[in-house]
C-alpha cells in the first residue's frame, strides 16, 4: 500500500501521459513481482486519472488468443493506458441475437499487455558468443544483457548467414516469411488441436461431420457432448447456445473422464469413460443396438457402406464388416457392454441405457469435441463415433447431427454470415513445404518437415519420419523462433519438454521474438521484444460468433518501450540479409487493416450471396492515409469503427438456417458425399491406407478397439490378472480456464483464481495418504512435476487430470518441473496422422515429503532485466 499511495500521489501531481506511464512502469519493473505485479500499477494509474480529472474512452480491443471464443473485449483507455475492461454491451442480449461476451482470460488482457514482465528491449544472453553459442548449458538460467536493436538484428542476420553458408537451410528449425525468402527452414507440423479427426472426417464422411446451425440446436431432443467442456475451454457464447437447446427441452449428456464444469452446469447426465477407451465404449453401445435391432437399418443401407456383409465395397472379404466384428461372429469375442466396461470403466447397465437412448431418440445431436481424438490410436475413436452416430440415422435432419466440432463445440454450422477481407499480402512459400491439419497429400515431392513429436530427436539424433518416404536425416544447428505472431511457443507446447531443453542447449544459436519471457524465449540466445495487437497500427479484424459477427479492434496504445511489430523486424532483418524489404513486407500494417476492412462481406438478406459490408468514402480513405476505392455497403466505415462490431441479426426459421448433410440425405445420387464411394464409409480402405502411409501406426478399415500405447492396459504389468505396474494411473491433460494453451499463464490474478492443481479421485488419494492442498510428485516415463492436489469424486478412479499449458519451471538440480507443465509428462509418441496423444499418458502420483510448493501467484515474475 505504501508503494501504491506513493505512485498515486506522484502521478496525480503530473499530467498523466504515455511517457509518464512508461517512466513509472520502468521504475516499478524491478519490484513489481514482490508488490503483486502490475495490478498495483494499474490501480495507481486509474486513481491518478480520477484525481486529476482525466477522462478516457472505451474502444474495442482485440482478444487474439486461440481459445475458439473470439469474444468482444472493450478497453477503457486513459492517455494510452488501459485502466479497466468490459465485454460486449453493443446491443441488448437475447438468445437469437446474443452479446459476444468474453471470459476471465480476455478480461485479464490488460495485465498481459501492460504487465511488469513485458519485454522492454532487445536482449542477449550474457554468456552467449557468436559462432559457438558460448556456454550453451546456460540457456534457460543465464542472465540477460540489454542491447540495441541494430546490434540485435546484426547478430541475428550474421548468425543466420553463417549457418546457412556452413550447413545449408536445412540446418534451421522453423521459419517465417522472411526466412522463407532466404531459403527457408525446416518446418514443424502435427495434428495438435484436432487430434486424429482430419483423416476420418475427410475419408469416411467427406467432411460432412459438421454441425447444424446454432438455432436449429433448439429443435433437438437429446444433445450428447462427448469429451466437451466449453465452460472451461472456450469461454463466451458456446455454453450459452447449448443452454438455449436445454431451455427448449433437450436433454444433455456429457461423456468425459471427469465430472467437469459443463457436466455440472449444463448436463442432465454424466457418463464417465477412461481416457483413450472411447472406442471400446462406442463399440459396446453398438453391440447393444445391433442385438436389439435398434439401428436405423434403412439409413445404413441407403447412405453408408461397410456396416454388414451385404453392403461392403466390391472385392472386400465378406467377413470384414462392422456388424460381424461387433458380434464376434468370426473372432469369437462378442463386444458386449461387459467387454467394453472392463476397458472403459463405464458400468455395463449405463452402456445399455445410453445405447438405447441415442438409438430411440430423434432428433438427436451426437457431438464430439476434438479431445477424444488427441489420443494414441485416436482414429479408432473417430471411426467408432461416426459409425455409431450414423447407426441412429440422425444425419442430415433438423435437430439432428453426427458432429465433430472443435473448441468444445461452438454449436455453429454453415458458411460465415459476415467475413473480413484479405490483407493484400501474398505468402512467401517455404521451399521445404509442410503438412497441415487438413487431409494431406503424402505423395508430394516438395515436403521436408518434422512432426512435433520428433523435432527434439531430430535435433539431438539427426533423424525423423517423413510420411510417405520413411526415415530421413537432418543436421539442425539453429532454432528460429521469430514468428509472424506473438503467440508461438515451440518449447512449452511440444511433447517431452525435458528433451526439448536438451535440444535447445545443443544447437549453436536460438533466436526468439516475444512479448514476455515465455518458455521458448527463456532458453534463447537473443530475444526481440514484439508488439501485441493492442499496439498494432490501424487495428484489425476478428471473426466472432461462429461467423455471425465481425469485430474491428482499434489500436489501444502506441508500442510500449522498444517493442517493434513483425513487419518492422522482417524489413530490418531483410536489409541485413541483403534481401529487398519491399518483397518481404510490401504493405504497411495500416494498409493491411484497411484492405481487410474494404474486403469485408456480409450475406444478403435473402441468403442469395454476399455484398460489401462497409460503405467507404474518399474522405475515409484520405483520413486513413491509405490507397483504396470508394464503395457502397451495408454500414459506413465510420459507424463500424465507432461501435466496433457488426453482427447479423438472427431469428428461428430465417433464411440463414443450415442443416449439415441435408442435400445428401435428400438425394444421395445427385449429391454424393466426397468419399471414394460417394457414401458415408463405415468400411474405409482409403483411411486405412492413408494412416499406414504416415508411417507410425496402422488402422483397420472398420472401427475396432485396439490397445493403445500407454492406454489403461499399460497401467498394469499384467492386464489379464490386473496387477498394477509402476505407472498405475492415466493422466488427462485438459484445457484450463486460466490459460489459452500457454498464453496468460504469467497473469497473477488468473493464477490466483485458477490454481494449477492436479485432480485425483478420493480412493486413489486415500491409498497414497494425500489430502487436498498437499504437494504431490507426478511421474511419467518422460518426466516429473510437482503440484498441489485436489482430491475429489468428480474424476474416475485410476485417472488424474492436470490442465495443459503451464510454463515449465525446471529445477536443474532435480530435473523436476515445479510449474506442472503437462508436456514434461507427455512423451514423443506420434500416432495416426501425426497426432500428439496428449490424453494418452501413464503416471504415478505420490505425496511429496520435501518442501511444500507455495501458490504460484506468489512466485517472482519473469522480469529478465531489473531496472536500477
């Protein structure tokens, strides 16, 4: 309080300005962690503004993180400083026309942008030396030295030239548009968020596994949310939209290993299932449906192939059909609910009841998030989920659906109703290509890229698997973490952090850009401070509400300290690399923002096409100081900027309603699915062949349950006799409300509100003498972490849960991560189509007898250079 009162008095005596704020912030930076962080400073600035009679204004500001919400985020700006925030209040709230409300993360944005731990200047590691890297073992624990931008960029350019000249461009891991123009770097790829879903979606369903329109969800009688927790993972409107279905009469069932917040707040029933065993549960449900003749046989006969022996593709052995596999006709193993229960942990009577309910309720929405596919052999879950959903016939109809949707299910389907335009910047291709999260062509000759799981082995051992081509060799000497955005983090968010630290310490040079000293930058040699979208000249656009709304965010403040935007960094580095900066970044940020505004489109009232969203005048163009042409649109540019959001009004039965798969359901001959057969493929040879070509695992053409590596069976040394092994628990790694992946983990108020606790069932805790709040040691085959325990009956026995994304804080002496980063525990085991099996882990938990962890909101912030 002494510090706060002193600052308030000091600031009140002077004119509140950006310069005074920066001066204050620099002075505070060295002690902010002890005082509770930037919160104290913001309170002081706000109090000073009020005492001095200084007023501010509300502006729409970006919430730019990858949670799926994309919500409205308004900032109250006083002389370039955000003193408070609020969410959407641009129109009255209603179920048809909802406000785009933000969550605790977005409302904490000011503490991220104006935080005491913002990187202020270019820095280099004190013991780093050009050419050799100096003492590389000090990466992650060395001190930092402030340097000028010219020195920093000169060092980065010289090291890049040296490494390319000495070893070639394949010696660089990662790339961006600048490096692409300089010959590229070896890209990384993987199915990080969507898990195993892309290939089954494409090859089994022809990408017709999307959702109906959100308003049509109110027509369903039963909504199944499999592996979903939108209350935690995707704040904003998804949960609100599901609530409207519930209010309209739908029963909601949540299927997850833990009784999560969505099950608690929305569901009528929770069905527990062990991680990575979803396919067994689904196949056990299929058995009950088949033996009681509950499947929609007419739908299966007309719209699918592979369910039974009379509906197989030509030339396929008659025994290789799903029905006979389930019944055990030829392998002698009926896949009964009891068979499934032993694997998945769900009560057999619950399996039967659940199967009966989805089979006899129409219309019914059978919806899965991406999470159950983020598992070892995750494709088998996707196969089984689509098949059981199709068995109910709830496809292509109002109030129905067999749905896979990301970000916990925003419950939107169909084309976007309003969209932003392009920036006008053309991409610069990397000569090494890459794979995407979409269905991949593995016969391409222009690809040389490393799946996330294997990048550290590639650095340390020189080898990796290239899908379609087998084992490859590579010699990495540099890690390039200068991204074209401030959110990248290839240390913290990749499997096996312990091995990642070794890889960072092996190479000759590591460079990063960042807004704070996140994990990828902590282990770098040179770090370049980059601006946030709040400091972006011209602002920008963000799509919200599943395509029903478009947000314009303004520039909130000038770039803080010496932070520079990526355009500037790319152009200045281009000069030092003897490249033309006009080729690298030919369009200013303001011009890019204007281009995206001018190209924005909105659906016509009769849904017949799109028209320009904005009316733009010659005066508008002159005021922006850009080039462009006047145009007529739905609303004026001035009005759009002032209100910050345009949302298409909705009403039940309007012309924008969308039913996924309806055209195929109405006429499967005229509107075939984009699969090899033109039908929904329960037997899918193309999927089996594609997974085999990736090179890590194999997959039968029909849904089966096969034992995954580190599944529940591997918690036993003898599965048949049920003798537990050294890692007797399954570790779940869920999205957590304190972060969007790893972003926001440095925000103290979010750390206080959402402790990084490990969930453990009461029975497992009692067996180990653990109580809530005890520090526990969690061990896997890959690493160790310390965390406080949360003992609860809201998670299955034999399963523990830890929220993903915490910033690794490795104790060098013990090799234990004190922060509880889940990738310290998750290993490098790629599966299926390059999936990272985040939710397939074995672990052991024991009570920690050493010093107890203090709450991490009391930990010192990562402030690399303390002001004198």
